[in-house]
C-alpha cells in the first residue's frame, strides 16, 4: 500500500525570483511514491526564468499545476490564490527557495493518515550559504511519544514557542476554510494563519524529524543602504490574531494571556534590531506597540514580568519612548562602550597599517574624494592578463555606440602592455595612473573580480561579465568542494559580489547557477556572451587568414584540443597523449593545443613525441575566438569553451571524459554532461580515435546532439550581446523583454 492511499495533499508553492533554487524545491516535493499529491505553483509575476521552469515541470508531471499571475501580488495573496485552487484533504505552503529533506513526503503522508489531524507540526533546519545547518531551536518540543497521538493546544501551551511559519505546519483544508483563514498582505503574513490554526484545532499532531530546510539566503549589500517600513506591518497582523481569538469566544480566552506574552516578546525583539526598525521610525513603532499593549493586555490570567523586563513593559504601557530609550542606554552602556573601544582599537590598527603602506595608497584615497569622471570606463580581463574575452567585445562596441566614454585597460606589466592591439589606452597596475583611474572611473567591466582593496564609490557602475558557462560548481557553492578552493575566503568573495551592479548570463542554466553561486543585489543580464558575437560575423576570408597565421596546412582538418583545469592535479598533464593521437589520425589532421591559462606547456612536445608540424601549441595565442574560427572540430573535456564553440553550428564537438567521476566528486557539476553532451563522448584514447576514424564525429547522431545542446545553451547568443551590454550598462537603456 502506498504512503498516500487514504488522504490527498495539496502543496502550494508561491514563486518569485528564485530561479536558482526552484528546481531543488520542486524535485524535493515531487516524490514518486506520493501520487495523491498535487503541487500548485503560483508564479507571482516572477521577472526571471521561473515561469519557464514551472511550465517544464507541469509538462512532464501531471501532479504539477501552474498559475501565472499578470501582476506581483505578494507572498500572502499568492498563497491565498493557491489555496483557492487546492483540492487535497490537506494543504502545505512551502516557499520556493526552501526544500524538503530526503524521504520527507512519504513520511508526512503516513503521519497524516495515522493521526488525521487538523494541524501537523513539522520540525525544520536553517541552512546557510556557508554550509552551516542548524536545527530549529524548538527541536525539544517535537519529542514524540512511542505511538503517534493528537492533542489540543491547551494541553501543550509551550508549542506556541514554535515560530509561526506557514511551511512548518500542514493544515486540513476544510478546517482552514471553515474558519475562513487567509494570509494577509504585507510582512509577517504567516502569523494570522500559523497561530489561529493552533488555537482552533481539536487535533494537533507532530513529526519529530527535520522535514524542511529553511534557506537563509544572502541578499547582498547595497551601496545605498535603506531600511523600509515593512516591519510596521506586524501590528496589523497581531490585530488580526487577537480578532480571531475574539471570534472563538470562551475558547479564545484560554490563549489570550500567552498570546499577549508572545506578542510582546516578538515586538521587543523587532524594535531592538536596527536592521528592522530604522532610527526615524522607532518612535512610531514604539507608539503602535503601546497601543497594542493597552488594547490587548489581558484583564485576568496575566502576571506581568518582574525586574528590568517589567520596567520595560510599564514604559510601553505609558508610551514613554524617551524613558525606554534611556533605560536601554543605561543598561547596555558598558557593553556598548566596550564594543566601541574594541572597534576604535581595531580601526586604529588598520589606520596604522594603512599609514605604514605605500604613499600611492594615500594618492588613491585623495582621488577617491574627487568627482567621478562620467565618461571614463575601466576594462580588465583575467586578473589583468590583457585584452580578451567579453570585456574586449564590450569595449569595441562601446567605442561605436558611446564614443564619448573613454575606455582604459588595466594590465599587469609592460610586457603585457606590448601585447595589446595598437592604440588601446592602458595603465599598468599599481602605478599612479592606475590608482587615479580606479578612483575616478565611472564604469568598470571585468570578467573576474577587481582586487579587494578597490573601493566601490556611490555612482560607480560595475559590470561582471564572467568568462564561461558554469558546467562546474562556482562561487559560494564551492564551499562543498574544498579541494579546489585553496585559501579562498568566501566572505571576501561575497564582498566583491556586492560591488557588482550587473552580471552577464549566457543561457538559462547560467542564470540559475549565478543566482545560487553569487547571491547579491545586482541585475542579471540575459544577453549572451559578447565574445561570441564574432562567430556570427566571421567570413571565409577571415577564417582562411587565421588558419594561415596559425600555421594550419591547406587541406588539413584542425582539431582544437582545449582541456580544462583540474583541481586534483598540481600540474598540466594532458588527458590525451597528443603524439599517439596525431599518429593514429594520420596526415589528414593537425592538432592545436590550447592549455588552460593556469599552466605552462614547456617540454610537452619532447615528452609526448609530437610529430613535426602535426601538433601546434597555441596556448599563448592572445584570442581563443581566433582558434575556434580557425579549427574544424573541438576536442575538450569539461571546459566552458564547448558552450561558445557550439555557436559554430557546422563544427563538431568531441568530449573526452576519461575522469568524469573524479571530476564530479572533486569539483562538482551543475548538470550531467554525459547525458547532455554536445556530440560524441569518448572515455578512452582508443574510443577517441575510433570516433574520428569511423566518421562518427561528423555523423547524424553527433549533429543531433550538438543541435539540442545549442538550443539549450546558446539561446541568448545571436551576435548582438555586446550591443545589449553597452545599451543597458553605459547608455542606461532598458532592454526589450
């Protein structure tokens, strides 16, 4: 018998701007064992790719129903809409950036069937971006007897300490509708449902297991920090709760005193947190709290607290905000003074280090006080390694569309400066010209991060272009794969992310991954990769010129071999023995080796016995796009170059995946390349040679795989990505939806 044979459950999932987390949420809910399940996903006018993801799930799983809203109505109303669509015996409201633990859904079905409660309370854990997982502080309340049982709230009043969320309770639908319980608008919208269902329930059950992972998403900092008045919504929510108690009559009176205590405990916590109630709103918040105190203070059955807490309550009763503030100052003055002393001492040490530093840093800080040059743009790529990638494409398009904006490139040394195309303005890192540029530039365009000591000024605009589609795990998600992180400071990484205003995405997968890997306030630009624009404009004459410059003999097929970096290897060792491969393929082929820029390739020709003229080391070639255009086929493993090369729709891609399992374990991946490859896949050198000599590389099966790969991962590339970047970031134009 299946776990859900006697009851049905509707899971309601409001969805808004959770593209990077939505799949994990839905996958955790849609347990195949639970066929009496319906998932009602309410797309609350999400501006990202959530709607497409929902439609994808609905198309392949009949248990999923999707409602797309034309306007953003907010979390509470989206839940209400989902409730109106629900048909299950029970409803469960799950937020779309959270997820269930393994095997949770069958257990929930079984507990509902065993106890038939009005409300089933569920334990949960908070999951943080840095990998920490903390079970709820109320976990001791979930200890259950040997056999499942139900009870009323009056028998276990301490259960009101369980935080009032919608997602930690499963509610009998007819019970909820019978009491006309709905979520309200505004902040703290859970409370007017989460508390009343406990007050009214005749049968409460519990499950002593972490069922849901409550994701503590990092939203990112803002250059101009503001605190909204949304926390003032809490007063209306508590009026709704006490209004419900009044509807219950004598039954509600049983809970009035304890609910009053919970309310005051909560309001005082909210008031104490500066990130919730800004200074200018504190008097108003206190005044509203005083009104609630006097309106709902129980006349019987309530004993005010003693000591300092009692003094606070009396001041709230009298609406004495100034005295309350003074009491707080006196109470924490010593701690505050000590904290300030420690901060001052720390700042003093930092200042001393700064003063001991180089004079040019002083020069930099002087220029930080001068006006920003509104027509100055800073360009960089690969940690100041030269003129390349997406920033180069954007620079060239900016000169065409925004000629008044002067672009200047940053390079590491004079030798690299000599490799720049003629006439490219540039500065060398850590010179006075560099510091002046970084202090006063308006636009910053890079495919990696600028150094930590660069100050992001209000009014400056940072565009992060990235430099590849993330097959591998990136950003803060690397915390689960320590082999490749070295001494990476994730806190510092997030501080760098906070400087971004725009982040480029090459395809829907990238957008989802960036949402998880680099959480912040920036705007994601789904425009494709500017560096790929060349592939849509190249001519046969250009390709012929590039092949001649590289040294590819006429009539030969050029294989571009571009392997990726492996975290578990300390030096570059090609997975393919290029000498043997060249010999096996014969004179019809020439191999172009493009090693990852982390590595050198000295002595490889000797060690591997490269046949003369048949293996060419192009690792130092300044532009990888040239190599793509000059080649006839790409041979790679897990490098992001495959996603760019797929835009060349007449050229095959071959994957050599002899260590796929090791790569997945040590670095982590965002999708299964073996199941969604762009062409032929080989796991041995013999299989690789066979793929070429048999012609399978150019066959129909490979072409079909490449076409599907291009459809999925090249959807935004059309030759106009750089123009879209310039128009949005530098010209400030809105892009078509």
